[in-house]
């Protein structure tokens, strides 16, 4: 790894902290062993259908292995370990077994909820093939680190997995996940962490350039506020009409590491020297508008030195959207396009991921597929494996005859599972359907197209205090559940976030975009009504207050 790559890793490596002595990240021998384990997947792969149907043990390690200080920006981050619970639907294959590890034990109602979704599989049969482990550790550090710190837990996991019939999956792959794979002697179906740089903001820009994929004018990686000011001034000189720029931490997560540099209040600089331009920009940096409300310039500046950053021209227009394309690279280096979405964004200038709609607009989803495949092919040639997603900005413009078209600009590559992964995989596993490349639609086995709207961030203060069992009561009474006979309804996730943070995830599935949105809006309306202040003990509520007598 070159010096820049090392700096990228160590910047993102703060989270390993106490575990650094236990994780030999520089061992070439470890790298060779990890490569051998991943190569064994190639022999067993064949096709995804055969791989899933053959019967195997799947170790699920849903660790958010990202920088600790970035992790703390995510409310209820420890409950994001629930995001891979869609994997439990793989128990519909009666030969599969799943080992799921979390920081804290999962509420039994949450597990029961997912197992009841399995069509044609007795609950008890599925439950017997699910083994749950917990580190009993709520510290703000990645789950994988907690596992590595507990040799006895490691041994229990090792004993639960059948040799040569097991593989591991994770949320994102770092040197912690590589070390866990090696110590357990289980192949990890995920990116080799040596290639993580291709999923950074600067690495993404390099791949876009290599593939000829349109992307905003921007800088290489900078490592200080001074370099940032120089890079922004150079961009401003190239595009003197631009007054807004986006500063991105190289390894920011879900838009939380982004900030807007607004220079619209400055006078025309065409007559001043380049040095003066740099000085003016440096003076504006403390007034960056951060996506994360708790961020400060002092902290952000220190993160630039640790994680690196880039600055890009802010691309805007009267009508903009934020589509994305998702793909996968198989162990035999085939590139598969899985889905396209229109992302639902919020926060400052709509840069924070809130949710998504599937599929993306028909006006550009096939172009997204093509651009995504080109990027995936480039990643595969570099040795990447498993999930990748590419975020775009779509701006509605007009050509010279005045005809409207969508201008697509690539923004970043995510080499991990993300907010679009669990809703799509939930749809796929529940319906046993297929994604059609010719149309960009998803069809169930009867040929009916399916649509959904999903969110990880349905969050309101009034939802705080709702327990998972309370949510189950509301779902049952108002019939908000997913109906396996019609393949419509809502599947909930992040239920562990609800009581403390008032935060919930959901995927509402319908036979049309309109039906999916109606189902989604009904859920929100019901939750709002059920959490209206002072109504739980009234006649209008189906859940009167309970009278408890102590014996």
C-alpha cells in the first residue's frame, strides 16, 4: 500500500484503538491466508442460486466498522447491527443455518418478527437453525473489535460453524473483519480491506475518471485546512462563476461528513491575486455549513488531517434528484447489476441519506445500469468483491432544441452494504423474484412488477418510549404487516432504535409506485395517531392502560 493509502487507513483506523495490538494489519502472511480463504468461495460459487440452495452456514457480523467519531454522529448506531436481519429470510432454505452476532442481545420479538415472514417454513424449524451470540458490550466501537477481544466468544462461534460449508458476511470490510475471517478460518464474502481506498471520495473520483463516467469538477485529497483553501481557490479560478463548493471527508458516512462552502457573499475576485483568493477562502472555512448539526469547524479541521478530504463544485439546478445504482462482484469476478433507486435525502442541501424509492425513474435507470456496470467492471479488475453502489446527481436540463434531459453526475462509490441493500434484499427473499435488466424493474415469479419506498430514518420524538412489543401490537391491530399472499405491505427494521431514539426503519412494498407510497404514508399516519399525547388510556385507543396487581 502506498503512503497515501496508508494514511487513509490509519485515519480511518482510530476505531481499532485498543485492538491494534491484536490485529496484525501489516502481515503479508495474513493477507495471503485471507486471499486463500476468499479464493475458496470461487470454487463453491457456481451461481448465486446454487450457492444459496446448496445449504451452508452463514456467519453474519453486522459491524459498522467505521471511524469512532463518525460513528457517534449516527443516533442509535449500535442498533444498526439489525440492518442485516434480512439475512434471516435465508432460513427459508431448510438446509441453511445462520449465526448472527450483535453487541447486545436482540429483543426476542424482533427475531420472532423476521422468522414469521418465512413462507412455508415452520417457525420452530427456522428458529432451531438460528444461533444468536452477543458480546454484551455497548461501547462505541465496532462489533468486530468486540468479538476479537473475546477469545471464548470466538471459540463458540468457531464451534458453531461447519468446516468447508461456511462463509461470513458483514456490513463493511476492514482489517478487523479480515482478522476475524483468518482467526475463524472462514472465508469472508466482502471486499479485501487492502482495496478500501477505492471506496473513498478521492478513490471514487479516480475510478470515474478511468471509466469516463461524468463527475463534478473537484480536487485530489487534501490533508489540512491550508491545502483545502488552496484546492478550493484553484477550483474557483477554473470556475469563476461558481459560488458554492462541497467539502467531503474522505471517509464520511451517509453524508454526515459533508459541508457546504458558500462564497456567494464575497465580491468579484477576478482582479485579485491567487494568494488573496486563498486567504479569503481560508477566512470562510470556520463558517462551513455542516450536514451534521453537532459538527464544529475545530473538530472538522482535525478530521481533515486524519481522514483526508476533497472539495468539489456544488452541482445544482432547478430540478435535481439523487439516484443510485447497486451491483455485486461475484467470486469469479462477474459483475451483476442488482437495482437502481431514487434516494430520499435531507439535511443541508439534501446531502444526508434518509431513504429510497425503487426503482429509479425510467428516464435514466437504464443509463444508471450502464454506468454502474462500467464502474463495477473497473472494480472487478482491481480485485474488488461483493457489494458496490454508486451515488449520482441527476439534474434536469434542456438541450439546444429545448428538449429536457437528465444530466447524470457520479458522486461517490460505496464498497459496502448500505441503506438500499436491506430493502431490496428483503423484497428479493420474500418474493423469490428477479431483477430485469431490460426494464430495470423487479418481477415476482408470476410476472407482477413490485415497487417499494424505504427509510432508515423515520424518527420523531413522539415515538420515543415505544417498545418492540408495542410496535407489534400496533402492526397487528392496524394490519400493517407484510402479507405474503399478496406480497404487499410493510416490513419493519431498526426496531431496537425505537424506544430510546424514536427511530424506525421500514420498507413498504406495493404493486405500483403509488400503492407503495400509500402503504408507507398509512404507516406514518397510524404511528402518529397512536403516539398522540394523552391518548393511550382513552376510549379511542385499542390499547387501554393496564391495571397491574402485585401478589
